[in-house]
């Protein structure tokens, strides 16, 4: 009974619909051609998007026909298939305008295509063209005012992509898009993407374009070859900017096959792909694991959308029974609303011109199935919002909401960790990819290092024949490796020792034999023609180094330069103090040789004693042992200080004999420098030295010998090298004259290498946190020739300070202090004893005796008793 009732119900509905269709058909036949309005539809009907749009437009016409009372006011849809070709799209639009006499055209039409149509047919350029494809109205000439965009401006899509890139601080990206030829708007998309990326500190490194698959003989091989080239680059952030669904599927299948869906890679898909993910097979989803995308967010809960969805599913399943997924996407909803807006405008502006119809469309305001519909500046006025999705498992999950008005929703609610930080990336990890690797797959970067540098403190290449290993060390290597640790990605590299000159090494980087060069390489203008340099990690300048020049004042009082002023003062104070203590001690003990009739005589005799005692020529006899202890310690101190004084004075006088006046240095002097560097070229071209007067010095240790033999009179160094030379040969040489400013030491990279920017930023960080300065100080501190004499000295270079003798001074001073306080105590006790009387002494002794008798009762005090009694009798007498 129930079955028959249901059958009768659906049969009745079917008969009713057929009668309505038959009645409408008869009414259409009764309408004149002038009364019937035509709407042209230009879509790619073989694609999923085209199928959804076709059904949605038919539904919109059906729904408006049910509302209107007159069948003559119900427009007719004229469908044209673009077959994915922009050229065919232009042809079909012009055909609809010329032969079908349509009032408006709806479809996937770009601004370039609309412009071309208007150029070919000036009379029809005012016919409204409603585009269902997101594009940029800035690409449209001002003379074409009939173009209406039933979507948001593409710039908001680019801003969403840039926000994702900026959130993860990726510096370089690679856009990928399907290029449809001359009329494609993809180049305009790249411009908008580049502008949006600049605001977040990122740039486009390269881009990959491919034609529609139906235009390729073997699409699979073509896509695989293109992706293989991308894999060889260092960038790992790919953006699928625009693509058909079939091209997208093939692209990710090949990416997975090539290992480009593994850990470290980043894939971002745009709205046109994300909105269709619900309609693809599970095999496609499994090849896109970890992909991040965004899709237009619209309300799917209102009753109007539910009714639309119900009818759409029924019609879609009926027309395409092989399609597994029948839910409508944003494309179907937008096509439905666009058709509704055009039909309503045609009905309201019946009999009006094309410009009147266009004005009616632009003034349309209603609540559609895709949201509130109104237009501003030729595009949807509603501010868009996008849902950020992450493909994981058998489907995708919604991560966050983004809008140009508020950014990411999760981060605007005070959360320290947004949902974007919980994304599962390719490879199944939540660790944020660095977005970059360096070196070709399986091959690290080849970094050249100078193997024959004159200063191996910066780069030293050593070989271990037993292990067959080459070691590269030095200050420049330490700075580079510290900079690499600052990079947000791993950098694989090997050092290649280079035996040529620095200019030849830079040329090898230019020829791409080497990927980079690390060492004490000076940044020069002529070298910039072949390579790029990082931020200087050390300031530099060309300086002259000569043996120290003595002056007449110093020669006349050269002995004073053996000790610092502080050392001389301490020696004088220690001498006067020691002699004073000896004099005081002997005087207290009654030595007649240390007495004087007046204070002035006492001072003069003390000073003479201080001088005479150093040569053992004093006439006073030392009788007290404590005085002898003070003098013996002071003699030891004087012997050691005198020996150091002699050595230091000899060194100063020896160096003085090797020095020459500076005013004799001219361009005709014989100069020495590292012939393997740029200095020779600089001396000849800039300072105008004759080439025959320039001597090539191969090592830092060869310079002193060349100075001694008179082979050179002056040496030219870059400032960091001069610091090393002066640190090793601390007393003998000095820098003179002006410093010729240079570019500094930097690392060399190939032209256009993005590693330059990253290493430069890392070098700046090392400079600011003081790590480079610490490495430089450690290098200079490693020289032992001057460690005690220079580092411990408080005075001018080459003189001795008091620090090396601190221990001796403390020992001598301690003994002198002990003797002084002992003598002073004796003097005080003696003066107090002279005041005491015998009675007080007797009482003290008796009290001590009584205390001992109480403490030791068993001890017989045979000797103490009579003595005490006798003392007592004497005291009472």
C-alpha cells in the first residue's frame, strides 16, 4: 500500500512538471523573437567546474520562470563550450553576440578576452559580460566598462598566499601555473603575487609554467621533466597558482613519484583547486598529503542554500550518474547567483538598452546562495574570507580563517600558538619546513678556500697522509661556520682548496666551477663584476707597517722606557720603605751605627744607606737578624728586577738600531706584500709604485727577515693581516701613515645566489652579539711571543709593568711589615715596663703561682715557693 502511494505521488509530480514544461513550451512558441531574451553561457563543459556551472544556471532559469507569470520574460540560455581554449572563448563570445543576439554573457571569461572582443566588435562592447573567474579588474582597460566580476578581486587571493608565506617566514617561493597562451591573465597574477610577497619580506625566485594538457603530445613526460628541474633548485616552497583539476592531479602524481612530497617540501594550492577537493578520488587525496590550501568561505547552513543543494544534487546525479560526489561548490553557487542577477535585471529593464541592463546588474542587491550579492567597482563588494585547509588522511581539515580585514582569526584571539602551527606538512611531520636546501640533490656545495694565503691564521689547509684527509681551519672558516649555524635551514657543503690567486678563485665562482668561496677575500669593485659578496665580516683597509722609529728624547732617556712609570714609583716606594724599616729596627735594638743627632741627619743617612746597600758599600753594621731577613729578601727582589731591566733595555736598544726615519719613505722604496692578493695591483694603479720595487712575500714569517736584510723598507698589509703581524712581532713594528679604505673581508657567491642575503643576515647577527669579535680576539691571543711582556704591561709597548713582579713585592712587603710591627711591639712593651713597679710584678707572679697550685695540687713547688717568699720579703723591705 505504501509503495503504491509513493509511486502515485512521484508519478503525479512528474506529470505536473511535464505539464508545466509543455505549457511553457507552448507559451514560448507564442512569444515573438523580440520578446524572448537570450543569455550567452561560455564555459568549459567537459570539466567538473563547467558541469556544475551549467546545471546551476539551468536551475536559476527554472526558478525564475516559476516565479514570473509570463513565459516570454523568461530568458533562454545559449551554451557554448570553450574546450579550455582562450582563443575559442573569444570566438564563441563574438558568435553569441552576432548570431544569437544575446542580452548578456556569463562565463569563465578573462579581462583580456573581453578586451579583445570589444576591439573586434565596437558595437557590442556594451553588452554586459559577467565573469565567473577570479581575476584582477586592474588588467581591464578603462574603455571596457561592461565587464562585471562575479567574484572577488584576485589580489585578495594573492594576499592570502602572502600571509601564509609571511607567517612561516619563507624568503623565496616558486609559483606554478597553467598558461593558456596570449589571453591568459597569469602574468598579471604574478605581478600581484610579487607585490603581496614584498610586504612580508619574500620574493619569487622562479616560476614554472605549463600549457594545457590537451595541447601536449605527452603531458606525463613533460610535467615530470619540469618538476625534475625544480627539484634541482634550492627552493622548496611551491605555489600552485592556477590550474585545471586534471593538470593538478597529474602534477601531484609526478611530484609524489619524484619524492617531492616528502619532508622539507611545501605545497600551497589556491582557491580554484581547494574548492574542488571534495569531488576528487581518494587516490588523488593520498598523493597530496601535507598540502596547504585556501578556499572561499561561504555559509552553507541557510534554508536557501539547503534547497539549492538538494535540487542540485538530484539534477547532477541524473545528468552525470558516474560522478561519485554531487554536492555543489562555490562555482555552482556563484553561477546560480550570477544568472539570477542577470535574469532579474532583464525583467526589470525590459526594453532598455545594454547600458541600462548593465546598470541594473551593478545595482543588484539580494541574498543569494553564495552570500550577499552586491557590486562595487565592477566586482563583488562583500569582503571575502578564506578557509585555510590542510590535506591529511583521506580528506582535509579546516585549520583557520583568513580575511584581508582581520588576518588569521586564530591569532587575533590572543593565542600564543595558532592553528597554522599545527599543520601536518609533507612527510607527515608538524615541524615547520625551512623552505630551502642548498646544493644539487646528492651533491653538497663546492666552496673554494685559498690554499696559499700568506696568513694561514685566516685559512689554513693541512693534509693528513695517514688518514688521507684534508683539514681546513682558521678564523675565516670559524666565522663562516658560525654564520651557517644561524641559517634557518641546513647547508651541505665541502671545502675545495684552491692553489691560484684570489682573483682566479673569484673567477672560478663566476664560471660556476665553484659554488662559493670562503676566506680572507677582500671585497673589490672589479670583483663585483664576476660575483656577489656577503656583508663584510671584518672591516679592512690598506696600511703600511715599518720597524719602530726611535726619537731623540727616547734615545737620550732610553733607560726610563724599560719600566713603566707605575713600576718606577713602586720600586722607589719599596726601596724607601725597606730601608726605613731596617733603620728603625736597628735603632730600637740599640745599634749605635743607626743613630743621628737630628731629624735631617737621620733622613740623609737613610737615603745614603738605601743607595749604598744595593752595592754592599754601606759602612753601618747590621746586628739584628730580623734586619738581615728584610735585607736578604730585598736583595733577591733587586737581583730579579735588575735582570729584567737589563733584558728589556737591551731589546729596546736593539730595535732602535734597526729603525729608520719615516720621512724617508717614498714611492721609490722597496716594499713587500702578498703577491697572491690584490695589493700588487692596488700599489701600481692607485699608489703609483713601480712594479720592479714590489717584492712578493709568501709568508708572515718572511717579513722580519726581509726587513733585517734590507730587502724591503716598508710592508703593505690589509688591516686584519697587520693586526696578526703586530700581535706576533709585538715590539718591533708599528703601523704608520694613512689607512686606505677598502670594502672589508666577505664571502663570495655566484651572481643571483639567494644565499648571499641569508649569510649576510647571519653575519650581522654574529657582529651584533660579539661572536666575531671574540673569535678575532682568540686568534690574536694565540700568539705567545708577547703574552707576558705585552699583555701584562700597563705601560707603553715594550716596557715592563709591576704585574710580573707582584709575587716578589708581596713577599718582600710582608716580611718588612712583619719586622716593622714586631719592632714596634717591642718598643711599646719596653716603655710600659719602665713604668711598672716591683710590687705589681710580685702580685702578678703570686697570683699565677696560686692558680697553678690549685690546678696541680700534687705537684711539689720546691723551687717556686722560696723564690716567691724571697721576692715577697724583698718587696716588703
